C-alpha cells in the first residue's frame, strides 16, 4: 500500500472479516486449547502470535492482547520446539498420526 491510511483500513476490514468468520469457534476454546493454537501458529508460520499482531496491527494492540492473554494463563510469545518441550513433542506426534497418513 502506498498510503498508511489505506493499509490501516485494509487491515481493519480484514480483521473484522476474520473475527466474523472465526469468533464463534475461537471463543469456545478452553485455555489450554488456546495455548496449543498459539503453538501451532508458530509451527505453521515460524512467527509468534505476538509478532503477527505487531506486524499487522502495531505494538500497542499486540501489548494489549498479550496482557489479556496473560490474564487467562496464555502467552502470545510462545514458540514451538518438539525437541525441547514434551508438550510440543506430544502435539507433533498427534499431528503425525492424524495428518501424515
């Protein structure tokens, strides 16, 4: 985008579209499922959820959402490493069993 205003307008519209599409299923997640979702986002894109928010919505929004996640035992800065974390290893095994057949 050539103008910052157009970029902001586009990201706001896209965010509303995503919220409309996924808000029902995301709001039904348990706290642990939310943590796993952030890890899977890192696994898929190699970027933390926090970094995604910073790049698309800015640091203030990222700080707000990260603080909100921390209130509910979440962490938007989680990474995914099955070699170091037992939980990540188990997630990887489940993914291999169900999707790599």
